[in-house]
C-alpha cells in the first residue's frame, strides 16, 4: 500500500542514518555535529510525508473515478413529497432549503 511503502523506505533510511550516527566518529560524540543525521532524517520525514499524501490523494481520486463513488454527490437531493417544511437559509452552505420549524426542532431535542 501507499503508506506501508513510504514508511518502509523512510524507516530504512532512518536506520542507515542511525548507524552512521553510531559508527562514524564525527557523529558519535556530543555537540552540534551530532545532530546532523537527526536533522537530515527530520527533513526527509517531512518530504516523504508530503509525497505520500499527494500520492494517496491521487490514488484516491483514481479509485473514486473508477468506482463512480463521487456521482452520488452530484445527484440532486430528494425531499420526501409528504414533508412540509419552512423555506430557510441553511447555515451550512447559505442556500434556501426546507427545514423544520423552530418549535418542532426544539420539541425533538
């Protein structure tokens, strides 16, 4: 999967940097030079997460198109014919829609 591949590659690079930090003399002491592999890995994690997120979004859109999952959102919502609501402006999207009267809504809560 997309996530497993990304984390596997990132984990391997993290292990290589950790081994570099423990084995190479300039990096196994104390001080600012000791933090260079950690800083490299932190930057790599940020880049890999961005790439993974973009790849996942692209894969999600391909699956949506293949399965037709976004067609239901484009369909016109149907209101029951027997429902007699009051036309009110929706607080969600600002369009006029049929809604329960305030006294009815308070009674249902």
